[in-house]
């Protein structure tokens, strides 16, 4: 039987060619779709949400800092105007409570950041997030902020991700969500989610690119030592095995007296620079962490108020970690914003051993070298 020839208009090939060209130029990739402010605004408004009783420190500070540097108006928002306890260390004063944000921005935020929270079922948070989504905000969960967002129903039927350790638990608790492995972040329309704590940096850079363009995102990535902020990620490489459990138990039971690690901060400090050292320092299971400053309140580079834990004489036995550019005496001085994560882990290894440094990194889903 002879094959039949099907006539296809030349215009069809022209259309396909134009579509391919646009895709090659990046115009059709969902991650690159531009985020513009709502009508009447000059800047994209980003509500970085916190629960007063406890909010993960890196999940909160990194997007606040990166998106502010990208030209957005970042606003720290909490149910109450009282201080927010960051977990596992630190405190901030929110810019507005929920009611104050709603009064200032009746159209709602353009982007809402949802970090991991001590109580992912808080009804005030859930209700406010649903109201923001109804006003058209792009909802972005960081790490186990995915559990907070999933609890609102806003991820039902969507693809999403979160911290590697909680994957099976999330599947059991939120069966309507299409949970994904092996992705640093997942974009599903106006719902975006990221993997473990350290994924706050690449997902924030992806959002920065959509707000301010590729060139600005590349500048920020270079500053903070990120060569690739794509969604590519191998979460299967992470796990809490026998070695990590042994380290955790040894540090928990035998790691006494506890070390006190203080990260020194001053006005103008980068939110991103503060986040990782403070988070790393508090996760060894044999040390506590806090902020050291000359005054109780410190204003960051982009206007966030940090609340110092220590302002007077240094407590006996405390270790002081100083951030890039701070040359005062210290037990550890981190070299640059681009290397401070590696520098901090190296100091933890020197002080507490390689097993503890690895255990700290795995908790943050941060890549570590093989033993």
C-alpha cells in the first residue's frame, strides 16, 4: 500500500520555528517568566512570613536578603508585632503584623515566602496565606515551609518539594500534593517550593532573575558563591544513616559543657551572611548559638531589625565568629560572602570534628565532600 502524502502548510513550519527560537532564547521557560509588581506599584512586594514562636533562620533571612538586593520591597510579616524567635537561633523584629501589612498593601503581596515554622498548623498563618493567594500572590515555600503551605490546601494537585528527610511523611500527610524528589525547587504555576534549608539560596536567585533579570541574578550569585541556581539537585545523596546517628547521640550525651558560639553583627550586615553561620553553629547538637552586637537592635543592609543575644562583656568560654569585613579579634573570621558556608563548616570540623561538620551540613541539605 502506497504511503499517503500529507500536505502541511509552510506557515506551520514557520510557527514551529519561531516557537523553538523563543524557547532557545529562554523566553518560554517557566523559571524565567518575569514577575512584575501589581498595578500602581513601582517595586515587587515580597511578604516574608514568620511565626512569632519559631521560624527557621536561613529559610527566612536568605530570601529576605536576596530579593531585597534584587530590588523588591521585602517585608517581614508575622501574626503579631512582637519579636520573632528564629530557629535554631536568633531573633528579629517583624516589619508589620498581618493586620498592618493588609492595611499597607490592600492588593496583597506579589510574592509570599513561607519558611519552615515551629507550628505548621497555626491557624492565623494558614488563614493569612490563603487570603494572600486569593489576591493573586505567588506562593513560595522554603524547606518545610512546604508543610505549612500544604496545610492550607494551596498545593493540592500541584507538584512540590521540601526537605529530603520529610518526604515520606509529607506524602502520608498530604496525599493530594504531587511530591517530587531530586529538585532544588519546583515551579508549578504560581506555586513554588524548595528543598532543604540551603535551597533557599538557589530558589531566591531564581526569583531574583524573574524580578530583576539575568545580569542582576548573576551578580548576586557571584557575590554569594553560587555558580548554578538551576533546579538540578540529587536529594537521594542525602540521608541520616548510622554514622550521623552515632555523631548526634555522642554530641547530645557527651558534648558537655555546651559550647556557646556567637556570630558578631553590626549595622549594615548582609542578611545572607548572617543566616548560614548562625544556622550551622546551632546544629552541632553540642553547641548553642546567638548574635553578638554592641547594641540590642541591629539594622541589616536591607532594613531588617535583628535582636542581639549578647551586647555586653563576652560570656566566659564563648566562641566569636566574625563575618566578612569584620577584622576584630575572633575565634573564626569568615573570608568572604562567597565562601563563608565552607569556611564555617571547616571551622566546625576543626573545633568538633569531621563527623559533626558532616552532620550539620546534612541537616541543611548542603553538599559535603565524601569521607
